[in-house]
C-alpha cells in the first residue's frame, strides 16, 4: 500500500461542504442573466459539418445502461455513428423560453445550473467520412473544429501507460472542464460539479456506444499534461478529466507524431475568475509521468458486509422505450407530485443503473459508490431509510419512518427532495478510496457516483418517471445515515418520483 498525501483532498472536500465550508462565501450571489456562454468558440479553426440522425436504432434505454450488450470487436463505423455518440452525450435536445432571460438551450445530459462547462474532444484514426485527427465537438452548430490532422492516438496511449483499451481504440474521447463557466455560480465547489456534470454526460456516452455495440472504458489515470498539450489547453482555465477509448480499431496505432504548438484562437469562457482552491485540488490530483500512472493504476473492490432486514428487489420491469427517445425527453423534474412509484420501478432503477462500470478503477461488475435511499412513497415498500445491498440484490432497512422532511432538509431545504418518492444518496468511504488512489481518488469517487446517478436519471425516464440531481448538506447526510454511513461522504444525490404536469413552454430543437 502506498503512502499517499491526501490532506489536499480533505482540505478541499471539507472546505466546500454545505452549509459552512470555509472555502465558500455565504455572501456570493449569482443571477442567471450573468450566465456565461456555454460553448467553447474557435474563431479561426477549420470546421467539419456532422451529419445528424436522431432516430432510434431500437435498443431499449434500460438495456443500454446495464452492461448486458455484447460490445466485443465493434468499430465506430463512420462519421455518422461518431456524430450520434457526440450528440446523444452533449448535444442540444431542447430550447426553453424564460421570461426576462430569453431562450435557453438544454443538453442531452443534466448539468448543475445548466452552465454546461464540460467540453468533448475526439482523437481518432481514419474512418469513413473523417480523417485521422484531433477535433473539438461544437454542440451549438453540430460541427467538429479541427485542432490537428494526423493519427495522435499513440500520444494518448502513452499517457495512459499503455492501457489495453486505448491501444485497441479507434476513437478516443477526452472530456474537459472549463472551471469559470460553473464557478461563477458555485464558487470553489465547482470542482465537485466538474465530475458530477461529466459523469451524467458519460452515462449517456456509455449508453449510446453500448446501443451501437461499441466497447468503451472510463480511464481516470493518465499523465495530465499530455492531453493539455495535445489539445492546446490553458490548464489554469480548462482541465482534462477523463479519457474514453471507443471501438476496436482496424488500423494499428502508429508512431508518435510531433506535437507542434496549437495556434488557434479559442475562447473557452467569456467570464473569467480564478478560484485558486480549484486549481490546487486539480494539481494535487495530477499524475506526472507514465511510470506514476502505471504504479497508480489499481482496482478497488467492494467491502464484504453482514446484512440483516433484507428486502429482495422485485423483478426488473421490461421497458422497450428506446435510448434515443429517453435521452431526448429527459429533463430534470422541476416539480414532483407526492404520488408513489412502485417497488418494481425502484428495483429496476437500482438494478440497471448500479450494474457496473467498465473502468480503470474497478472491475466491470463493480461500483465504488454505496447507495443510501430515503423511501418517501413507494408502493410495496415501507417508508424509511435503506442501504442498497448490491451483492444481495436487496434493500437493507436501516430505519422505518416517514422521512420526507429529512430528505427535504438534506437536499438543501428544497421542495424537490421533499416531494420526491425516493432520494438516493451516493456515498463513499473516502478515506479508503484515498488510501488506494491518493488525491486522484477524489476524482474517481465523484465520477463513479455521477455516472451511476446519470444512469438512474435515464432509467427513471425510461420508466415514465421524473428525476433530478440535487445538492446537499454534506455532514447532515452522513449523520442521518449513521451509524451505517459513519465513515462515508456524500458524492451525489438524485431524487426520483412522478412529475407534476409541466407549465414551461417548450419549442422544438
Ligand atoms: C449533480 C446535479 C445537481 C443538481 N442540483 C440541483 C439542485 O440542487 N436544485 C435544482 O433545482 N436542480 C438541480 N439540478 C438540476 C439542474 O438544474 C438541471 O440539470 C439543469 O438546469 C439542466 O436541465 P435539464 O437537466 O432539464 O436538462 C442538478 C443537476 C445535477 C446534475
């Protein structure tokens, strides 16, 4: 076991807790009329139009999120498929008019404050319709900005210390975070949001690639400076978070190409402010060399536990609702009715969304997060607090009771978690994760929770329900679920229930 420095993570994590984290100002205000442009704009890049087909290919959303599709040996066959992967990850799916603010564009995946601070880049070999190169996806215009031409996959392969999925991949996606676009509202807590909002996008990316039978993997361990240089980023403003290799390439990866400086005029945010705590947390979780990546790479397993008071999950519901339809209709619920959902619906959501993530930090069937649930209104299940015993496919009753007021309170005193039928808190034993992964483990823990949360969003909509991510009072959540969760920290919160009829005016996208 390595002896990692983990003080930086505790400093950041404790300092950005609600309500009184010392890195957050209580006097900070944000008004939506100050929302920064949610797109990175390349003024002098050459652009490639992407074809866009939003039709369903007939795979159900529940199958697509649940790791059951055989994805072996499939390629990203052409630019059309690549375009669908990008669109169903971060594309514009709806436009809503708000009085005084005008029309706002919303995306395929949920995002805190609708600030859309995650950017996606493509590194690929030649494919029908697209030359090998390094590109930025422009979701506003459904185009690719050309950053470099040539096959640069070897650069990424090296920085992942030779990850086998990257070696095989035909396309490699790189997800980055533009700090200022989100910190304008959330201050230093932004660095948590980076992984939350990247995670909900990744749930879509994993689902759409799996619907196309294309293999994918979440890579969290890489030499951070390499994608920075390859993409020409200003690391103080925009940082790479995750690398996702896709598909099996028919073309062997070539030699390294020289990395000339990127001379493009790019504006990643029209609002600029630095929160040094974000940069410090990012830097302290960086990996410096291939040797460090290789020795960092590790797999965490779930701790075995004794359980009592188990209620087995009900059989999953077979919903045939296609993935694409679910992504197009998803939108965070703004008002839940107080009605119940069924235990079969809750069982399906838990079973499908927590089925496992193919990643460099766990094996494919495992998740890092522990799911704690407040059941407010579920037909066939007593109200109370529960722990999802994944290994037993059951819920363990922790405490019986009506905890609506508690879920409302824990979710920052908002109506949404009060009105919802269930609230799922994604928690981790952060000390254990940091012991295994050092400060980099903080990224892993946040991301794992957010990917499962994003899958649960999709599962809820596939079943005709509503859902919303929420923020929370950190230590109050731990206290409420203690002694069971005494050592655990909350990473993500999702409320699920039946939607009350929408009153907002939607226009077509
Ligand atoms: C991690 C996360 C936390 C969120 N927290 C809140 C919240 O505390 N309150 C709220 O009303 N909405 C919350 N949202 C919902 C976002 O405001 C919503 O995703 C965003 O406006 C984009 O809209 P859409 O999800 O309908 O596409 C959260 C979303 C995410 C992903």
